[in-house]
């Protein structure tokens, strides 16, 4: 995901549940209530685990994992031909950008 915030929600519809615990990347999350709002997450991989227990000490857990990536991809273009230049790419398909078109006609052969 390309945002540093996440909201997670869950439903434990067993009336015998007496406790719920959560971890984020193995670290206890004391707030642990649905929905859980996580803000300001750094880029990286995350795993959120919810565990519920009933009065008989039986537990059940479920988890979700995701990656935060807020870094924009890098792009660099090589030198572009002068306006009106004839470009011979042989068997390659030429790539023409809107910037090229704004400079004037570009002929590809």
C-alpha cells in the first residue's frame, strides 16, 4: 500500500469470548479494539494478529500481512532527439512522450 495509515477491523461473534489480544509485528498492541487505526507506519512489512479466548481458555487467532511502500518510483530518460530529427531504431519500437510531441514533429523509421 502506498499510505502510512491502515485501519483493520474484525468480528468475533462468539458470546463466550472473554479476551482479545493483538500484536503488530510480534509486539503487543495494548489498544486492541476493532476497528484498529494504525497511523504513521514506516515503509516495510507488517503482520497484525488478533487472538481471542473464551472462558474455557480456548483460543483462536487470525492475521493479515501487508507492505507499506510510500517511496515514489524513480525514472530517468536518456537524451531525446532534437525537434524534427529522424530517429532510426531498427527493429525496436520507438517511445514518444507528450514532451516530444510538444517540441515538434519526431519521425521514427
